[in-house]
C-alpha cells in the first residue's frame, strides 16, 4: 500500500508540474519578467530533471526522519 501511495503522490506532483509548465509557456515575456522580479529564479526549477528513484528515496528518508523526530518528543 505504501508504494502505491508514494507512486500516486509522485504522479500527482508530475501532473501539477506539467500544468505549471503549460501555464508558463502561455505567458508572454512581460509577464514572465514580472514573475522573475517577484520570485527570482524560481521558474528555472520548472526545467530541472528529477530522478524518480532518487526523489522517492529522499522522500522516504525525509518521512522517516520526521517520524523519528516526532517519536522522540
């Protein structure tokens, strides 16, 4: 069940990323410049290639770290 949940979350994230890329591509240069002024280099993250296996491993490690820290309380 956990693997299905992880896959579903990653798929949703990828779909949202694709939607953001499509929105970005619809904007003209003036709107993009306004966005850059407000959010600096954030749009460059739209072009970062993500290794799915590395992302999944990091997400699992991060989740374990949170659980461990909560159990210590």
